[in-house]
C-alpha cells in the first residue's frame, strides 16, 4: 500500500521521491518511500518542547475534517506517536503532519504529496538530511498523480485522534484538497 501514486505506462504505481532536497529560505525535500523516520529526524533537529498539528483533510469517518493540535510534547512522546502510527503515516494520504518548536520558532511539515518543508535552522536540517544520504536536488510531484486512502487504516486513524487531547480548529482554505 502507498499514499501517492503516478502513471507509468498506463498503470498506477507507487511514487517514491528520490532522496533530494533544496535549501533557500526553507528546506524542500522528498520523503522517499513515505518513511516517517525522515520526519522524525527533522524533528530531532529542533529544541523541545514540540507541538504536532495533524491536518485531517480527508476523513473516513474517524473524525471531523480539521486541524488537530497536540499539547506540548517531549521528543520521546513524538517518537512514540510516530512509531505507533507509522504504518498509517506510510500508506495513507488523508492528512498532513506538522511539528513546531516554539524554542526554535521552527516548523517541519510533511504533506500529502510526500514532500517535507522545514523552516528554521536550515543548516541543522541540511546536515541531518545529508547524514541520511540526501543530495542536492528539487523533489517534484508527478503529474498526474493520485492520493490513496485505505479503509484498512480507519481504526488506526481513529486511534490517532484519541492519542492526545487535541485542540481542534477548522480547516483553512489552503488545507482543503
């Protein structure tokens, strides 16, 4: 199962970004194989405490569409959350996930297109990405492409909503699919 697909010779197949990133006023990187460990590594570049923002833009009945902000979390809590829900994060495109560090005034965003955007300590992010084997380049989203939402993950998505005492707010226009 995968969250982003593209057409190859008339067949829909999984799209996996190459391990490349570009740095300017922000980092833009692909997330090869929808691997949550890359998002986790970017969060590790930031000073605690952290706030996660789970942007649910496509629901299968697990919750109301919207933005769900976590309470302040330690790095160990963020890692536990990412590990517990890793299968869902790797294979389903109904969400975007953000992490914010008020101490660094920095944010990391993993979007539905398996792209990562990082704002803040760009040199720390760049060093971490290089240590993961990333090289210079710009990730591109294939056209056409398709997002996948798997019923097999509906229960896990519901558990995710129950993981924290989230603070809810409605979707913003830029969140909507």
